[in-house]
């Protein structure tokens, strides 16, 4: 669900930027052009990463592994206390 939301929001950002460029024209200053390029490239890279990791398990990140380890430690403590 979150992956789908990320894809939709990235596509919306690209659409808004392209719409503004078509309505207002390309910005004139160098830093403004850099900002527009950043506003288009960042969601494109996000979409590529979201697409490339689509088939991979999302439960093996560092945070999930840490939480799994902590849960296992707690279960071991409980098992030792029951003995």
C-alpha cells in the first residue's frame, strides 16, 4: 500500500512540475533550472528504486531485523525465567 502511495505521489509531482513548465515556461535563472531538474529527477529516481525493489521482501531491512532480534531476546528471557 505504501509503495503504491509513493508511486502515485511521485507521478503527481512530476505531473505538476511538467504542467507548470508548460503553463509558465522554463525558468530563466541558473538556480531555477537546477531546481526544476532536481524536482523532476528526484521522483524519477524514486520510481526506479520503487520499481526495482518491487519483488523483494520488505521485511528484511535493518530496523525489522533489529526488532526481530529484540523480540527473540525477550522470548529467551521469558523462557529462562520460566525454568
